């Protein structure tokens, strides 16, 4: 039996199959940035066909529920829900930050930073044994680096798109000086991580119905923030005023 997993929270989506009998993992990735927004289910179908895995061999569907790209998270969660509903399969919700704990192997810990703009990140820090030092959440980049500095005697590797976003940033780049970064191949979340985390979760019986599979944004969307603080309404009025003024000029 297999677990089918989706990772769509970053710029490059991927799908993977985890063989529960021998722990073997097969993965396919989308080469085009954000290409998974239109063909992630097709990619899953291709992977299953190539590996000779028919739908009757699926035990569960797993997906990284965030944080990350709001649109990407929605695509991944809705795809997993659709497949689980159609095939009557259980779902496994995989937290996008916590799944990086697998990188902690007793010799190195990890710090995860997903870019949330303006010096903000979705972050977490784990020591070399996988113990949670900074719980997954929305932080300033400095919160994460401060937590890492408290582990001065440990080898901590940074992961996530926040590395490339802030490494050379004039305002925040100094916070990442002299830090160790994961290689390009392992920097971003991948479906093979999703299914590995999901397999351990599945074996503990921690599954859910597709109706209860929910995204984890950690922050409101930009539109929701603007709506709450009144910015969206102000911008709307300004745009409508400009449009109205333009129409009056044209009528004369």
C-alpha cells in the first residue's frame, strides 16, 4: 500500500509515493515555477502510472497544509480533498514547518524560514535531536536567529525560501551572516518530506476525513488584513474616484 503526497506551498510543487511495505519513496517535481498551480493532479497521475500504482493500492492522501503560498496551499489541500473524497481515502495533514525536523540527525539542527515579506517569516527552530526550540509560527527573522544563537554549541542549518529572500537584503541580510544554509536541492520543501512525515503519522493512526483537512496559513491573507484595517475600502474609494474622474474628462 502507498501514501500519495502533495507539496504545493512553495514555488516548485511536487508529488510523491511512499511504499508502506518497504519505505521506498518515488517523487516527481514541477520544473516550471508555480506550474503546480495548474497541473499537480496530472503530475500525481503520471507518477502513479510510471510506478505501476493503481488507485486501489493507495492507503491515504497526504498534503503539506502550510504555511507558504496562499494559492499554493489552497491548490494542494483542495487536490488532496478531491482525491480522498473520490477514492474514499483518509487524509494526513502535514505541517510544513514541523516536517523539516527530519533534517535533524543528531549531528545538526535546523532553522526553517519561509519568506513572509518585510522582515517577517514563518519559522521554526529544532535542535540536533529534533527537539522544538522555537515552535512553528509567524515571526520576525530576528526572532529565529535569536533562537538559533541560543544554540551556539550546535551546528544549525537554515532551510526555506527565506534564505534567498533575505540573505542579500540590505536591511535584514546581516542577520544571516556566517550562517550555514542547506544546498539548493534540499533548501525548499519537497513531497518526499511530506510522505515521510505522513508515513510516521499514518502508522500512529493520526488520520482525518477529507472534510476535516484544513489549510494552515498562520497569517491572514493580505486582502483579509486590508479589509480588517480599512485599507482595502480606502483603496477601493480612491480607485473609484479616479475612475469617475476619468469618465468625466472623457465625457467633455
